[in-house]
């Protein structure tokens, strides 16, 4: 009897160990939909603060500390100080106004990265005529989830739909 019990217990133990070792880990949760909604909410709040010159500091707060912006016809600006310096002239313009309309929002399954793309319309003062001029264009912004759970822009680029004037 003792021999059969030891054999039976050993068999059960080996079976349990083998079964435990061959089970696949549970799949990682799919955070895509929640991330897309969080990015949409973040961009909507950001667009609201970026619509006029009065909320410059609040608008800059939507960038991660190590973010980069890639303005058309200008060098890349990396870090909040460089971004602030690159964007300040735009926000200082009394005619400045900006509207963003996202046409696509995507996020990875892990809930760490996402992006938006869309169209913008901005109004600024023409340096020659001193009159407001409106430009339309497109943008792409890459967002990264931060340690505190918020989403911040880590890469931001835009360019005009208007062809550049060619010199003759």
C-alpha cells in the first residue's frame, strides 16, 4: 500500500508540475480602445488651450519634457525650452488662432503609445501686409503615456497645404 501511495503521489506531483509549466501566460490586456479615448480627450483639451495666444504656458504643458516639434521650414526643437522658444512668436501674434480636427487616432495594444493625424487651420499676421491670413494644413502628433497616467506629445509635426512660393 505504501509503495502504491508514494507512486501515486509522485505521479500527481509530476503531472501538476508539467501542467503548470506548459500553461501559456494570460494574454496582456488590450488597452487600445481606452488609450484612443484618452488621446482624443487629451488632444481636445490641448486644442482648446492652443486656440488663442492667451494660454501659451498651458499649451506647452501638453508636451513631454523630452518632446520634439518639427515645424515646417524650421529646425527641430527638442525639449520644452526649445519648443517654447520655437512656438512663442506664433502665440505672441495678436491675430493668432488655431483649430485642429483629428481625422485618425490610433494606439498600440499595450497602452503606451499612440498618434493622431488631422487637419489644422491657423490664422496669423502676414508680416508684409500686417493683415490676418489663414493657412490650412495637416499634422501628425505622437503621444506617449506618462508615469502618472497622463498622455503627452513626444513628437509633433505639421505643414501647410499651400505650395511654397518659388523664387524666380
